[in-house]
C-alpha cells in the first residue's frame, strides 16, 4: 500500500512522510478517524514507507523487495491484530490471517460488518482476547528480521477489554526498532492506560469531492450518480461501495413514496411497501434506513434555519424543502429515532416484515395524528 493509492488525506500523508524524513517516528501511534476514512490504509502505507529501501520524498518506491512483500501483506516484520470471532479461547488473529489478507487486499477501507461477513460470523461478538495479547507480546519480543522496524498494526483497539492492560509494558517500552500503530474510530472506547501511551494522528472524515472523484475514476459513473453516492456516504468509502453495489439503487424514490403513503395513512400501500422492502436483504435495508435518516436530518437543518449547511443533489433538496414546510422539528426527530431503532434491530436479524410494518405504523402516528397543522395534504406534491 502506497500513499498514492489512498483516497484524499493529503495533509495526513504529508505529516507522516515528514516524521520519517526528519527521524521523528514515534514508537506507538494512534491513527484516529471515522469509519472507512482511510486510517487503516494510511497506517499500512506509513509502515511500508518506513521499511522501503528506496523511498523518495513523496512515497515508497513500490518496487523493492520490502514493498513487494508489503503489497501482499507477507513481509516477515509486518504483523496485524484485529477483532475476530473466536470459537475457543486459544484462537488468535493468526488463525484468520488468510481471510484478513483477502479482505484487506480486496477492500482496504473495510469496516467491521464487512469483516464479519468475510468470516461468516453472523452476529457473534467480536473481541481481541487475552490469547491474542500474549501472541502480540511474543511476536514483538524479537528483533526485526529484514526491515529496519518490526511493525504491529492493531485495527480497532476498542475491542480490547481489560486484558489490553497486558500490552502496556510493550507499548511503553517496546523492543528495539518496534513500531506499534493502533487504528481506531473512537478514543472513548479505548483503555485510558493505552491511550495515554500513544501519539495521536488525527485522520479527518473524507471530503465528498474526494469520494466522488474516486467513484468517477474507478467505476466510470456518471457525474450525478457519483455525486449522490458521495454525499450519502458521509465520508465513508465502505458506505460508498455499499451504495454502489446496492441492488436497490433508487432509495430516494422508495423513501419519498413511503413517506407519502404514511402521511396519507394508506394501509394497503404500506403493506405492499413492507412486502417489497422485506425482499431486499439486510444490507440493502440498512442502506435504505441510513439514507432515510440522512434526508430527515437534512430536513431538520432546514427547519432550524440552517439551509446554508444543506448540500444535496437537486431532487433530494426539492423533496426535503417541501417536507420542511409540513414536518416540524419534533416530528422529524421522532421519525429519526424510529429509524435508528429499526437499524439496530435489523443488525440483530429482526423479522423485516414485522419491523418495517411497525416502523410504518409509527410513522403514520407521528405524521398523521401527532399535532401536524391542518391542510398539509400537499406535503410532497
């Protein structure tokens, strides 16, 4: 993985390169950023740059022996740790290394759900167990084999429980030329004892323009579709890829029709909608709900008078402009809460027919009977 392969994040790349060129490489660093913003590929590109035997002022060479091994994730001085779904207490990340390599090389921006699907783990609890902590200590107790540094990249240290305290000594006082890179999404969920021993590298959410250019260049989408997906992805490459592969490619039409039928309390149409959405599959349903939540939050900004903060494709903007005239802030917030609960239950394999029927009835209650002004039948016309 080279810096040039990574979407956007130019300021972070420049900072990381400078730490190497100026010999300011901290032995323990925390790459902290939102889901699928590039923190993980940045950590790997950084490690590859440090280990490259022919690096320049902008990137690793991509051709030396070290770079070739890094590109396949098989360098003997490169180690990974990540949450997994152990069947027994003795399993460690090494048990799943082949699946990890396949998943990462296929999509460096993967999230935990994508990793879960790779392992067919369904709803099992992910964690980094005590056996893995002991394995990390064992791996890092040796000197580098080929490169200048031995590197451990730990993805999602939030899944370390109190057993993570086992790693404190090796993080604070690592073996010679050992680099510990933690890649996290929430510093609040990381053990404070670990957090205090790392140097922070903040990775911001990707810009919509960066994701749009990625989609245009990689998938040759038309400009309007790339812009819409980039907007809905909210800075997450994984979300953009999910939307791109989504069989339900017109969430806008589906959501607008759903809101119309709920506002008009059209029972038969609601039942037809429930039958339709139930066939979409869990991931498509989750994407639909996330899309709906995003539009309703944009509506809340319009209602609050923050129209300058709303940046939507023209069709969506016209839609929520009409909606904002008839749905007050309290009702919009109530709708979002119902959708958030639905998303939670879908992740836990709730019956989709029962779930979407219940959400639809709650929508009817909020929209039709909960203190909306009279004469709002034109809501979405």
